[in-house]
C-alpha cells in the first residue's frame, strides 16, 4: 500500500515524488504498537541504520491522527532534566519548565493524566542510565497514562539491554527487517515513479551490489537516478553509473 505524502521532506534527501510505502515489516510494527497502546506498555522498535525506524514512527502516527503522540529526540548524553524540559515543551505547557525537578514532574504528571498518550523516544540507545530510570519512573507512576515506545539502532542495543530495570519492563523488542529481494521489486516502483520503468534485473543488481534492502540507500540511489536522467534523459541508466558517486573510490597512497 502506498500513500501520496503531503510533504516529501520526511524522506531522506527530501526526494520530490517519493511516496510512503507500507511494507510487511511496517505492518508488523503497527500491530506491535496497537498491542502496546491497549496495554499501555513499553516496547522497543529496533533496526539497522537507514532501514526506517523514524519514518515508521511517523507513518504509524499519521495513520492515527487522533492519537496524542509526544515524539522526543534527546541529544547525546542527555540528562533527566533534558527529558523533563523536552517533555514539558512537547506538551505545550505554559512558560518555561520549572527549574525544580519535583515541581516540573508535578506539572508533567498532571498533564499526562488524560488523554492516554504515546511517548516515543528516538535514538533511545543514546540515553544514559539516569534518563532510562526517569522513563521507568514515568511509566510506573499510576498517574500518567502513557505508552512508551523506544526507537534504537540494533548495533547499539547492548546499552539498552544492559539496563535491568528497562529490560524487565519492555514487553516487546520488535526488529524492522530490510526489504527482501522480492519486496524490492514491488516496493521501489511504488516508492518513486522513476523506478517504474527500470527493469527488475537492474533493481535486483543494485540491491545486491549496494542497497541491501535499506531504504536510505535506495533514497540515495533515487537521487542519483534523478541526476542521471536530467543529464541523459534518453539513455537507460546503468548500475555502475548510479553507483559511481555513492561508493568511495580507492586511491593509491602517496
């Protein structure tokens, strides 16, 4: 299933003409989120870089326009006060966040009583132990009505899994898989019209040589395809041409 995007800016490289493609792995993530919302539990969505964790989050929220979602992107080495203040602003509470942590938490707890909300934390693998403990505090408190969704890069999951307080509370660790070889042939023409006239053998070759089912890499290839067609509109693109500016060139050492 594809949807025309109101804005293309969510796609990597802001690709004009790019469309949202609901793959089987996104549909599975939607089911996980629905289960978590019903139980108000904690879940973790993981993927390799570029597969589409953040894009999947935006897609899931767009499909639920009535769901109050708070999306946080903590800075590296964030402190609990950083999370407090980010959450305060995400809730559009008046004025500046109180400097006193207890007073700030009282405001947050009151604001989070109703309606039930989704609290999504991107790049959660960067959170310190104290920030993770703060999320646990918010989730365990019976006053806030929140479902906590953590998005984390799979290569850096060790940091999250080492937090025992978190490990015992996350009900589901859901991994987003890259596109498989068959899905590439259907997803890419749906993702961007420029791929609709490209032979399947070329798509398969590009995926095997470089993209490996990774949507961010396919977005980079789409960008190169656009540039190639602008220069040579009547020449069928060759994989080597598309890849030439994406792969680092080896040079001899002086």
